[in-house]
C-alpha cells in the first residue's frame, strides 16, 4: 500500500443532482497515496517510476465494530 492517506469529506455536498443527491457531510473518501511533495523530499519514499519498471499497489481497508 501507499505510505500516506488523503481523507476527503463531503463538506461541499449539498443534496443537488450535481452532488449525486448526497447531503452535506453525506460521504467520505480514503485515498491511498504518497506524501505531498514527495519528489522534493529525499527522506520520503520515492515516487519516481523509471522506464521498464512496473507500478502496482493494493490497499485493503478493514473496519470493525465491537
């Protein structure tokens, strides 16, 4: 998986068809990704993909309630 995660909220949803009919705060998104500005931060994992290299990643989210 990626070293970071971007968390989006539905703060700008308004219930209109353009927002899919979802109300404000009616959804969220967890997007696995590299850290912002990674190419310019040598201490961060590399984001460079060279010719011939293959990029593949899998993210599995597991949630539970007790």
